[in-house]
C-alpha cells in the first residue's frame, strides 16, 4: 500500500471497517476530588501477565477523559449484557448525572467498582503512550475479581449484543450429519403425516446457531416450489422455542438474551411462551402481516444473498411476529390462520434433536381443526422419538410431554413494535 492510499482513508470508512471487529464494553472509573467519574471504552485489553498490565485507549479530545486528568488509580469495570442501558447512560453527552441510581463501592484505592460489573480490574497508572488522536493508557493491575455471573455486553457494527457459546447453543457443522440421519429415521413418519393431513411436514434442527430445515414430506401429488429444505432462520426469539423449552436454564437464558427490551419483546413474555410450549407439548405460529416480507427475506438468504442487512431485517421482522408466536389459548368460536405447528422429537438423552413442523394449512381453521392437526402431529413426534431412541440403541429417558390446551375465549394481546438504538464508539 502506498502512502497516498493511507492518507485517503476517511473516518467513515475507517470506523465501518473497524466495526467488524467486536469488542467488549467496559467503564473506566476513577475519583476526582469527591466525585466519581466514568468513561465507556471498547478499547480495554489485557496486555501483559508479568508484570500484570492492561490498557485502554481514550480519545484525547474526550471531555470525560480530560476531567479524569491522568488517573493515577482507576478501575476497569466489564459490563454485562444486562447493562446496555447503563452503558448508554455513561456514553451519552446529554446525561448530566451519570451516576444517578448506579450502585458502586470504592476499591482499595477509592476508584468505583460498579455492582453491575461481570469483572473488575483495579490499576495504578503505569505509562501513557501517544497513539495519534488517542492515548494508550497502560495500567498495572493491583487487584481484580469477577462480579455478577452474567454474559458480557458486546459491541459490533454500531450495535450491542451478547455472546452465545456455539458449543452449547448449536452443534458443530459435523452434527448436521447426525440430524440428517435422525431425519432419515423419521422420514416414513413424516410422509404418513403429510399424506394423512394434506399439509407439508418439515424436519428442522439447530445447526450453527440457525434453524435449518433438513428434510420435508409433502402430500402425494403436491409439488412444492420452492422447497423449504435448505431454508435457514436465525435461532432468535420468538423462533426456536421448541429447542429451548426443555433445555437447561443457561440455554434458555442465552436464547432469551438474544433479544432485549429494545426489540419489543420482554423477557417475561418469552418465558411465558416457553412455559406454554412445555405445558402444551407443541408449538404454534399464527399468520402475521409481516410474513410476506419474512418469506422474501428467507428467499434472499436461500438464494445465497447472505448479507447481514437481510439477516438484520429478518430478525427485526421476526420480532414483529411477537404474540402470534406461541399465542395464548385459542378462541374456540372464531377461525384461525395458522402458519406453522411444531412438535419436538427427543433423542435418547432427553434433548430435543429435531422438530417436526407442519406448514401450508388451509386458509382459515376452526379451533377443532387446529386441535386435530396438533394431536396428530404430537402423536407422530412421539412415535418419531421412540424410533430415534430405538435406532440409536437406547431407551428414551424423557417421556414426551402431555398435551394440554385448555380452550378459552381470551383475546390475543397485541404484539410490541420493534425499535433499535445505536451508539458509536469514540
Ligand atoms: C461501546 C462504546 C465504546 C467506546 N469506546 C471508547 C474508547 O475506547 N475510547 C474512547 O475514547 N471513547 C470510547 N467511547 C466513547 C466514550 O465513551 C464517550 O461516549 C465519549 O467520550 C463521550 O464524549 P465526552 O467524553 O466528550 O462526553 C465508546 C463509546 C461506546 C458506546
């Protein structure tokens, strides 16, 4: 690269490209006279073990940094994904009292340790290096500890997110073959179901943090174009409830944590929907106004137009489906527009290996029709679980859940709207 190329790099491009590197988010705190002061940084890094050194890179023009002076003692507080609002409060130029309602305690040197921190590192100033328009502040670690056991807050491409370990959330690519084998075992069950009910039956599993449709069976004589096989959906609430309803609390927490309140779905609503799936033993999605747009985005992804904008658009559309996913008990007197019904296929260890999903229902179904479809589906999924347990040579540990759906005349509540905020690093 020539020097002139380097000079031509503008700030917007620099930020956009650098935004592809995700960072954690920390608040560097210190005391000035009697007041605590804190600055949000994404540039915190561990530097050396011997001696124990860490660094952060403050913007020389930041008024907060200037007010900190050159802090002789400071604490780096690593934020949890639960504390996006706290981060916004500290990063905002508009908020005057940043410490309002923020619980903290003094470290040995007096610099604030935030109760919200997942980890904190207390430092004495080691060296300040020049780093262009930023300083490179090296701190010598004098004490450190972990705090609340939560996932850290992440910052990526101008937005906040959280970490979900692939090893727990999604099987490695190799496990796709295991799921394809399982789908093959249950194929006769799927074909019978599709023929008897006259709807499409799809086997879906979780691969690499996506919901992947890996096999389908359609009613005899019906050609489905395009096929749902190969379609991938982000494994993001409200989608994928069947895979987490019977999972351990940590997996549930990670799934729920993928959407924050800023997406219009509250944690409570998601926990309720999971409880409904567990109680019913099956999953229900009703048709939403946004489904044509959802299908368009899915088709784009299936064609390989695999860009992040489409994925982001899809995720925000999915949030708009809201309460139409795992709705409360259906009205027994009106007709229902069903998008999908799903039931879990358990492996021998009691984990959900596959979901059997039904699609392409007639336009309006009576309550009784919905109940008939779901009863047949749950029965087929139970047979499939037995087949899988038998084929894998072990007895099924978990009995399939009982089917409960009390009819009621309750109205469906309205779904929340999606909104998203952005902040950009300094
Ligand atoms: C996620 C995130 C990461 C940030 N990282 C840094 C950083 O590493 N260095 C820095 O100087 N400012 C960083 N900022 C910006 C500052 O926290 C703060 O918003 C900015 O300095 C405000 O300007 P002021 O100090 O002049 O009020 C970051 C902001 C956010 C939201």
